[in-house]
């Protein structure tokens, strides 16, 4: 279960506090429920994913993760740019207590990311797609109750997109997803519930179709 309680978020700018991206967001994600986030560009979808995944913190309010939650797959953040992909993978393995099978985990990540020689190059030299592939492989190398995906199925060529989609299908048997995707069919395929973000507020829908309809209606008043 994940509890988002009265969450507000804004970022500091050179001119002082920026505008509120999220304002008083409240919802509870039950166990084993996969959720799709929808909303206009700039509505705060990726921001909310980072807050849920713990890679960013609310300005106000709390996010309680009563389960094991992955970092967001796909957005490419959370990587140390001066370290290589392999070094980043080793660091994450150690954080998660996998010293005992670290070589096996790293081999999985390297194989899954499919970035070739770049795995031993500094991450700061990677394209955004390569960073996303590395993040994807790193997330799948560990067992989480909830996996977070920020357009992960949009990264790379058709073969990698299909590979990512298959990974999500395999995860559904044992875990749930919280997903951002511009592909309506992708959200319908993997998510049962939906959250529509609009003007800093989050609207929960038990059915992803209802969330998609609310989003469409907001674009065509």
C-alpha cells in the first residue's frame, strides 16, 4: 500500500519559490493495484512518480510506502554521471544488499540494457534513451512490490519496446505498476485504476477508462 497524504510540491528557482506543481494531493494505492497517471504535459506526472519512488521529497505532506517500491524506470535520473553504467549498477547492488550475487545481477543489467561498450563509459556520455535502458535493467534486477515506469516502453527501438512490454506482463503475476505513458493502449493493457492530474490536483478513478475519459474531457470542454 502507498499513502499520499496532502502532498504539495514546488521547486526553488533563481527568483524564489516556483509555482505549485502539486497542491494537496491525496490518494491511497491498495496492494496489487496497477495505476496509470494521465494529464497534460507539465501537469506533474513525472514529479509525482519521483515523489512516490522516493527520488524526490514533497515540499509539504507525506508519502508512506508500506511496501517495496522501485525508482522510476525510464526517466534516466538517479544515476551518477561521472561513474560508468557498470559502476552505477554495482553501487545499487550494494545498496540493496546483493554483494553475494553481485556479478550475476550486473550481468543481468548489462544484458537487459543492451547498450554495449557504453556500459563501461561514464553515464554523462549517454543519450536519454541509453540512461532509460540502464534504469530499466537496474529496476528489473531486483524484486519490488511496486514498479514505477515513466514512459519506459517509449525508450529505444521497436525491439526494446517489445522487450519492455513483455517485462511488464511478466511482472503482473507478482507485482503492480504505477505508470506514465502517452500510449492509451499501454495504460489499458497494464493498469486497472487511474489518476488524472489537473491544475495541481489528483483525481482517483477505480477504472482506468474513467481516468482517460476525464483527461479527454478536460482537453475538449
